[in-house]
């Protein structure tokens, strides 16, 4: 797969047939030599450590309750600080709503300026062709002091790659190894903020857990 440079990114954004959409793009200087800087949105999911004893992704009967009790969504206004403490994980999202054409995939990478302060963008790096929505960012403060974040700051960058063949993030019916028809596709379709984990939708997960969780 080839990486799109600035001119190729701009061309794809004006492609009438299969455009790359990034809105709002507040400053064209966000488009670099081979990437696009994205900004931090207003919504966050924070974890409450004392709310549950553990979270077991293989326990479908209790998982939704465990996640609901251990995570809490908040909204931070413009110019209002969001403080992330050392060792803390918080889920944020891009301010920008992204619509990837079926011919492109993207990777999400942290900006080195934030990395040097200890902030790690530990996101699921790959964004599939055809994805639409705000991208959830897993923010981890790996430093020694609290960091103050504000909605609107440039927090990460997208690197775009040309896919060999067109693909779609939408759910579709595909043949499985057992000869039956299975559903393939993304779990997080058209989000407008950070999304709670949907690992419970992994059909195989209960098989690997304790026998009393099936």
C-alpha cells in the first residue's frame, strides 16, 4: 500500500466519485506532507476504578453492567480543561467526522510533541475503508505529571494508504470456514463521539472464558 502525500490527499478530498471527507477542517495547515492532523473532541469516557472488582470480556451476562458501572461519559466545553493523570486511561474522540472512501485505509498515530510529554495515543491503529464517524482515541498518560488537554487541540494524525482493492466497513454477509454465512464488518458505525467497548460482540469470546460464563 502506498502512502498519500499532501497533493494526493487534496485530490482525494475533491474526488466527486469517492471523496475523502474530513469535517470540520478548521485550518488547511492540518494537512502535512503525508498526514492530516486531527483535533480533540468534546466528549470523553473516563474509568471509575472502584465501581467494579473486574471486567471479564468473556462473561456476556455481566459484561454490559460491568462496563456501564466502570465507565462514565462526560462532555467538556470549549476552553475547559480535561486533566489526565499519570497511569490514567481515558477515551476521547476526534473533533473531525471522517468519511473514508472505499479505496483508502488510514492509520492513527500520536503526535510526537505530545509523546514527548508522556501522552500516548494507544488507539486501535487501523481505520477500514468506508468508515464513517469520529474516531475514538485511547489516551494514556505515560508520564510522571498530570497533563491538561483542551477540546480543539491537535492531538493525533491520520496517515492514508491506498488499498489494493475496494472494501467496505459496512456489515455484509460472507461465507465462514464452517460453510455457513457469517456477518463481517465494523462494530462502530457512524459514531459522533468516543464509543464504549463492544467486545461482547466477538462471537468467540465466551468459548475462551470460564465454563460458568457461557
